[in-house]
């Protein structure tokens, strides 16, 4: 009953505003979820540190622009490179030595890497929040009809779509992409067929971390407070988005991101009294999806091999 | 286990109880608190090891089960006359406002409630494997915390509950830990324990051998939740206060470290892990204090450094010492005797076994 | 071949690692012994004050600001009873179990005479039973939850409590002519929930209208996106928005509200008064109103002048109320030792309980029977990137 009342009471402007908010949040989730799904597709492991890589990228941008006064467009390129290097370093030190270890060990190592990055950031940069550099061009307000949005909210979906197209091209139409798919299908056979596994995994991490850096820049402009713990919740939610869409599937990650972003906004829009439960929404959706369709909406059905 | 060994174990436990009595009467409250924390963490570490180490189901929901146990203790043991003081923002739900329990009853009730919730959540979730299960259980523990935050008339929300009758007696907590230890040791060595290990090694083979996956996974999950609930209740009683922020999912990582360090699939390992992690964190505290070495102030030492070292150690442990202290073997009398006879070959043999 | 190589590398790494570990242990031993030696030499002629603050974890920002205040106070008042005061700084990691252990450590191992801290009520409450049982008094810096001092004779505080602050802001909103107010609370933060609750009660009483609170929206600590709750609020068109909470989240909240075209004034509590709130919020937080304990213009006591001069010299910029409050907590503790005339902790407790008209930075301080100070509140706004005085509210 309340639900219909809420809809009836909601003006067209409000609803449009909610949808705009949802799309902007959803595309941000999608952008970061792609990174998760890339790594999972190849290594079959949750890169728990992905959210913390996002956090580190925000700090890189802060130091580049606010501390060293490098123009933002140069800094952003630098941030992407630095983050990609960070991703590869994490892969080399925390994941590669465990390549032949049981999956649970890798999972624990990933949790450990995430924990280490958080504590390191806390130690080096202190727990006080810092402001992500303001870029007037992207953070200005635009009003379209009755909707108020930030310029960045128009940019994010475009970047998400571009990333999606570029990645699909890389995975489906290049030699590296073919090798990636081979590694993802069967790691051992790919190795036997002469695929340089280490190189492919490094490339995957470079792509995933670069996407994390782009996501971090977008995130920072949209929500400009940087703290050592800022990556935790987005990290979890984007992982959930990737699972909803079917982990390992790039299109699925984008779909999952939008479902999660829009869902979070609309549940508060239609049930304002549930606003305190908003963060639980993602987890509930996760459990429901896993129950009915364990491989996610777009995931392929797999059977466990004996 | 030989009769002699059972006897020896009982003597060892009695001797440790003697140590607990000594700590309680002779040591200062700081030492008592550390010992208590070690014991409570050991209970929760044991409970987590049951699902993660023995059944091989990677669950990260311990913080949620602890929260259930701690809140049952928090809600029902605070003296009724003090409650208006605690629930000053929103009055307590009249259904529970007048129910008061002694601590032991609240602990058991908390454990049972946690086990019930584990049953409800386990039915759908335990079908999942590996990372999916990890994230689903983690998500579930967050759901519990968010519910506690919002249900102000029952849990007092973010304001937390204070005035839980304090329990700072090493002897009682030691007994609780001993009971947990013995129960889980007996369980592991029963036919259930063998079924658990079979599931860990190979689910499909275990099922083919007639082991019911659903029943055994659920059973282990419920028992684990029960002890996590009891441990959580003790944790609440030890602190005298609970609030939802205690039970963030990052709390689970503490216990993950304990079981990884001690050895996944070793109950004596979990006990050792709990002691090393808790006491070690206290020991590492010197890294947070400014250090003057040879008249120079070393700038490396400031608050936060300890946690960097702590997490680096966790990483190092996972990377280079994946099986932890004990691996899947136990600190049994047989092993101890073998070790005493020839320490070097003992380690060599164990290394080969790995 | 490859696996053998890998094994060798691992072995080498293991060796390096164990060397590192060994040196770490050795270093900490040196540190430990060094520290103890120093204690032995001076044990009789120092008085130890435990500083109990979150310096890492979620509340690290607040803890750091308060540590500044305590260090400053120690610099200006380094002696009591003719003995040097030694600060023992302990990090409670924003974690309750840690807080309890650290409090016990300060009392048993470091043998402090009095504890100052903490930021964050739940951390103080975790230490509550310990200070009570070992009969060592503690003076809280900014733990505003009434439960901290209730039913505990050994806990005092230098800040005012949630009910007072919520009521002050409700009065202010009413005075500004607000008829309809929306509340946005950080539902996982005890401080925010407490303030919101007393604001709501007081405001309904003032307006006599049950429906004067048009919306109560919740968010969790760490949330970044508030667009959904704000869009709901925009539709209700309130005259003002009361949004008590952490400064990082609140700054983002105000920012996003302005982006959505919400022009209603925002009001909050003393947690907002930090440089970070303005840094993150930028021009969007201009014009918000907040209640706090201290202002330069209202600084009447000579102590306040000393504090301000020293702060500017040491850290530059304006001190936040948190820093001032921590400074005061230290003063209350030291004054207690002075009047007790000994380091007997029970005597110190009695002396602190009897604190009356003590000259502090935030005004003359008197503690009531709960151990809470009776003091007025200052209402400030943000103008040109600075906190500016608006109004003063007397204590009732």
C-alpha cells in the first residue's frame, strides 16, 4: 500500500531525479565492477584489494594535483600508470607465489593485501580525510529540465560504455584477448599450448587496475572525501555487482552495476523509511541471486569437474 | 587415543586451570584482561576453524554470529532497573523490557539463537562454493549489523548497551574455553569429524560415499555459530558494553588470522594462534610509541606502525608459511613424545608430509 | 625446472623475512628495555597522565585533533605538585576490545594517576568498568553520550552531552523561523542518533506540531552517496535540515544537497567544527549552522588566550573545539591532582568531582553530580571558509 502511495505522491521531477541519480551511481559501480570481473575471469579469485587499489589511486591523484600542482589531465594519466604498476606489484607479491596453492589460501592472501593497503594508507596519510582535487569543468552543476546533475554524472556513463566497448574488443578480437579467454577456460591446457600465463595475468591486472584508477578519479570527483577506508564499501558493492551480472562476464558486470546502483536509489525513493537499511540491500540481492541463479544473470552454467 | 593420554590431557587441563586461578588471584587486571581476551578469541577461533578448517567451507560470517550472542547477553542481562538509563533515547520494547537472565543462561540462549539463524541462512548459502560462500556469509554478517543498528527499540541501535554485569573472571572464561575445546575435539574425532574431513578433501567423492553434504555442512555451520555466539556473549560481558560498530565484518579478519596462523584444520593450532595473535598485538604496541635510539628520535615509530607490521606479518604468513604453525596436525601427546625424542627429524617428517 | 627455481626464491625470501623479523623483535626489545630504564630512574618525581585516544582506525581524525590539545596543555602546564607530568599516549585503535585492554594497560602497567580521553563515547564506555573497578578517575574529552558518566563515579567529561546540544539546535532553528524541519542522521553513530532524538523532541515541543519534523532519513557511516535521501527531502521542501554526523559524511551530504538545488540551511553539531569539513565541503558548506563549545570571540578567560596564542604558534590555523575540549579535559585532571594534593587516585577522583569554577578554555567549568560540565554552547557558521561566531546560548 505504502509503495503505491509513495509512487502516487512522487512528482515527475522527483522520479526523474531519482533515476538520474541511480544511473550515475550505477555506472560508477559498473566501471569498478569491470575490474573485478576481469581478474576473476582469469584467476578465479576475488581480488579483495581492488577497492583499496581505488583508494590508493585517489591518494595518487591528491598528491599529484594538490601537493605537487601538476595539471589535472597530466596527473590523471600518471595516476592510471601508477595504479597499474601497483596492481601488478600486488599480483606479483601476493598472488603469484600462490598460483598452485589451494583457492582458500589465495583468498586469504587477497584479504591480507587489502588489510595491508588500508593500514599502510592510514599510517602514511593519517586517518584525516583529504579533499579530492576540485576540477571545475567536471564538478559544475547542470540543470536539465527539473533535474539537477553534476557534469561528471554525464561523463561517467559515457566512460563506462567506452570501457565496455574497448574491453569487449580486446577480449574478443585480439590475440591477447584470445589468450585471456584460453587461460580463463582452462589454465593448464593454455599453459601447455604455449600461452605465457604470467604475462597474460599481468596484462589482466594492468587493465583491471587502470579501470580501478579511472573509477577512482570519477569516484573522487563525484564524492570528494578521501580516507584510508573509503575503498572498502565500494569494493564490496562492486564485487556484488559483478556477481549479480555473472562474474567473469564483462557485460554482466555493467548490467550488475546498473541494477545495484538503480536498486539502491529506488529503494530509498519508494520506501523512505527503509533508508537505514540501504547498505543491506546489496547483500540481500546478492544472497537472493546466488540462491536462484548461482552463476549470475549473464553467467554461463558450469558444472564442477571431478 | 590411549587411556594414558586421556589421563594426561585431563591433568594438563587441570594444571592450566590452576594457572587460570593463579592469574585471577595474583595478576593485575591488565594481564587478566589479555588472558581473558586470548581465551575468548580461542573459542571463536575454534568455532571458525570448524567450518573453515575441517569442513573446508570458507565462511566469513563470524562477526554476525558474535553480534547475535553479544546482543542476547547485552539485552537480557542488564538489570531491569538500569534499563531506562540505557535505553534513554527510545524505550525498550515492552515484550522484552522485563525479562532478565543470569549470564550463563543468556550465553546459551545467545548461542542457540545464533545456531538457529545459522540454520536458516545455511540452507540456501551452503550450496555455494569457495569465494561465493565467503562473500555471501560476509554479506549476511553485515545484514545482521545493519539490522541491529536500525532496531532501536530492541537493541538500542547505535547508542549501544552499557551496564552489562561485568565478567572479568579468568576461571569462568577458562572453563568455557575448555568445554568448547573438548567438545570440538570429540566432535572432530567422531564419525561426524571424519565426514567433515571427507567433505573438505573432496565433496563429490564424499557424497558418493554416502555422506550427506547438506546435513553435515549445516550441522558444522550451526555448531560453529553456536560457539561463535557464546564467544560473542563472553566478549560482550568482558567489555561490559556492546554496540553495532564492534561487529563490522573486519572483526572476522582477526579470527581468520588466528586460524591461518595456527593452522586451518588444527584445534590446538587455533588455541596457539589465539594466544599468539592477542599477546602479539599487545607486544607489537612498542612500535606505536615514539622510540629514542642512541639519542635519536626514529620517525618510523608512530601510531599506526604496529598495524602495518601486523598486516605485513599476516601476508608473510600466508605467502611463506601457508600451513601455519600446526598445519592440519595436532599437538597430541604422541607428537610431543616424538618431538622430544628427536626434534629435528620430527620437523623434517612433518615438512615431508606437507 | 621452473618449480625448483621458485622454491629457491621462496627459501631466500624466507631467510630475508626471518632476518627482518628477528631485527624487529630485537628492536622492540631495545625499545621496551630502554623505556623501562627511563621509568626506573624517574619514577618518583613524575606524575603520569594516561592519554586514551583513537589514533588509528575510523576515529583517527578526531583523536589526532584532541592529542594536539592535550600536548599543548602539557606544554603550558608541565608540572603539578612540584613534579613533572609525563603523558603516556595510548592508541585505542577506535576498537572497543582494544580500548578496554589499553585502559587496563595504562592503569596497571604504566600506573597513571588519571586518564584523559577518549574521543568517541563507545570507546569511553568500554573503559568505564575498568576505571571504576581500579578506582582511577578518567576525564573524557568529547564523549557526549549520557551513558558514559551515568552510573559511573570515576568517569567525568569536559564536553557537553547530546541532549543539551540537540535542544540548543532545536531552539536555534525555531528562532530562525523554521516551521518544517527534516532530519538526516548517521544512524550507526551514537552521537548523531542522540542529537537527532533530542532535537526532534525539543522542536516538536516548541512548534506544538507533531508533523513539524517532515522527514527522518538515515545513512550509515562510510556512505558516500546521499542523492536518494536528499531527493526525497527536496520534495518535502523543509525550512531547515538538521544533519548531525561525522564531518566527512556531512560535508559530502551538504555538497550533494546543494548540487540537487536544495537551498534550505543545514544545521549540525560540534563534530563539524574541523578544518576537514571545510576542506571537503568547500563553498557548499558556507552558511551552515553548528553548535560547539568554544569560540575565539567568546573566549573570555586568560587561559583561552594562552591556548590560542600557543596553538597558532604550534600548528597554525584555528583550533577546533575538539582541541579546546581535550585541552580542558587535561586541565580538569591536573586541577584535580593539585587540589587532591597527592597522587592517590581516590582522592583525585573526589577532587575532580568537586571541580567548581575552574578556568578553562571554553569558559569557567563546574561539574554537576553526574560529572558533566555545566557550560553554554556557541553557535557558529561557516563564512569565507572560516568558522564564524553567530550566537551564544547560556547553560540552563
